């Protein structure tokens, strides 16, 4: 999205969400995805940089305002890949453990699904453990799963395509 389309929201408790990719802390995102997520365990930092760069919209949650406080800490993240007309995919949603239980995921998902360019699109996501969270925002189990298809994730091929050596823990999901 164009720089002028960046948005920012703040809460009275000091948390801020912005869609400004320049505010994202790639080290924080990489650390969480590579060490704490079940879906991108051991992902290379270079691939995290690429997924942020090529995503349509990224959301960062900060404890503090990253525009006015250089000490603002990134505590959450989500990204959307979309054509902004028919299709949107939500992924890599997280809040670091020390900041969970404060409604930050709910706040962020609510902002994402209400984004004017995403609001009417067919949203997809995959989750192993957050069905109740997403159901609050209109996500449902897939109707007629027999009519849906997907191609399996292939980490070794991805690493090779980006000129990276695959790590031993990268495996097909």
C-alpha cells in the first residue's frame, strides 16, 4: 500500500497499532516466528524480511507510540496478502507472551477486518488454536471443504529459490 495509506490507532493504556512497515522491528518478528510459532519455526530472517516487504498490509502493535517514543516496543504483528477486491489472507498473527491477556489480538483483528479495502473481501486464514478469536470477527469453518484445494508448503524449495541454505528443522507442513 502507498505510504499515504498508512494508518495509526492508539489506546489510552499506551498501546499503538500502525500499518507503517517502516516501524516494524524485523528482529522481533523473526524471533517470534522462528522460535515461538508453530507455523514458521526456524524461518530465516531473510525470509521474514521478504514476507514483510511483499505483504499488502502489515500491522504492528507497540507498547508506546513508535512515532513519538524511540523506546516503543513492538509486541505484536499480523500481515494481510490481498488483491483488495476479492481475496484476502490473514497470517502470522501474534502478540508476545508478556503482553497477552490485554485484548491486543482482538483490537488488531477488529481493525484488520474493518479496513475499508479489506472489509468486503473473502478472508482466509489457518489456525490451530485461535478459532474462537476469529469467529468473533465473522470467520467460519470452510463450507464444502471438498471443493477447496491447496498446494503443500515446501520449505526446501522456498529456501533454494531465495538462495538460502535450508535449516534442518524446516520441513513440509
